[in-house]
């Protein structure tokens, strides 16, 4: 069972939320909202959502400009920039409120993790716990943004097949130091068939614009304002270094740390069993300690 639920986000943007299994009649644990990373989509959480949904309601959100959610171009008077941090956070807030998920566990990957902790800092009554999956709190800087712009230019679009996209991102991409099947699978799932071949669901220009709104800033202050239990998870070969991850745990009032060997940035793809093994005990403890 896969069900789409329409949500109205900030400035009236139409968002697609997804359930990948029928919610239990009598949930035993708090609801979960899953937030994908930049260039991702709700479908990336399907495996996680199915086992999590055995005893709780689980919703995955296509964030604006991703998956089947739209990206509006608001005119004068709009209260949020269409690709700014405020808009992404407001969309997640709207999803929780409109779907009756509060207080929800927020599980975010990369940019989605930043959205999760920013919302938890601003609206703590909506959030019971946060899972931060391989996202840094420090600023990445202008050099990082330029690297991404150069990388986007190197994509050999269009791909002749979806499998060709999987191979390129998992094996042939200059940014791949060794074969990375999880990375290949991640990008294959954000490709769609166009008249001339396979192209990304998103606009690369828009992804750079969205990234521009957070790569130049550090996010430690908001992280320290997250008062609920928070798990920081990193892949051993991911983008979040161990020292920074452990400092994030130290800054968090109720921070915990987990590390997954043989996993990169897309750790829930690389090692799904290990990902589940670190997530389940944390979520059970959250339920047991709930007031």
C-alpha cells in the first residue's frame, strides 16, 4: 500500500506526503515524519518507512522542488523565499499540523536533518525526538558551493537508461573514490524518463539556490536549542566527520551518537540493517521515557 496525501505548505505550495503502509489501528509509538536530503525524494525512505510503520504512523514528505511537490514562485508580499530555510521549515511544520502528527519524531537525512532540528528548535511542542543523519552543523563555505556547481556541469545528461545513471553516480562520477552502490541507487531513483533520455526530477539550478541559503552559515546555535532527545548518526565514510559529530552531541542537551561502519553519506541505502539497528533502540527509549 502506497498512499499520497496532499499538504499545503508555506505560501500555498502543494506538497506530496506519502505513507508506504497502512497505519496501525492502535499505534504504540509516536508518529514519524521523514525528511529527505537535497535532491532526494520521499521514496528514498520507503524501506525505513515500512519497518517503522509496523507499530506507528509514518509519513515521508516530498519537500518543495523535489519528488512530486511543486516549487512556487511567490510574488510580492510572500512571507518566505521559495527556496529559503524558512520555507522548508514552514513546510515541515505544516505537514505535522495538517496530518495530526504532533508531537512527531523527525528523522532527517542531510538537508532534511537541518530542517528537522531547526523546526525542533523553533516549535518544540511539535517534536518529540530528532534523528540527524549525516548532516554538519558547521558552515561549508563558498568553495563547497563552487564545487557543486562544477560537479553539476559534469553530469552526462541525458542518461540513456536509468541503470546508466545508477552506474555513473555509483562508479564513474569523479567524486566517487570507490564504488558506492548506495549512492548509485539514490540518484537512479531521482531520474525520470524524458523525451531524450533520463533526467533528474529537479532543477539543478534550483538545488544550488536552495543550498546557497545554508552552506554559508553555521547552525550550532539552533542545534543547542533542541531540547528533545536527538540521535546524531554518521556513516564512517560519510560527509559528517567524527569529531564534529561528537561535538554536535556535546552541544545538544539530550544528544546521543551512533556510527555505521562501511557506510557513506547515503547510509540508509548502504547499510539498511545497521541503520535499523541504531535507530530502533533510540526510538524505543524515546517511547519509554515519554511523559
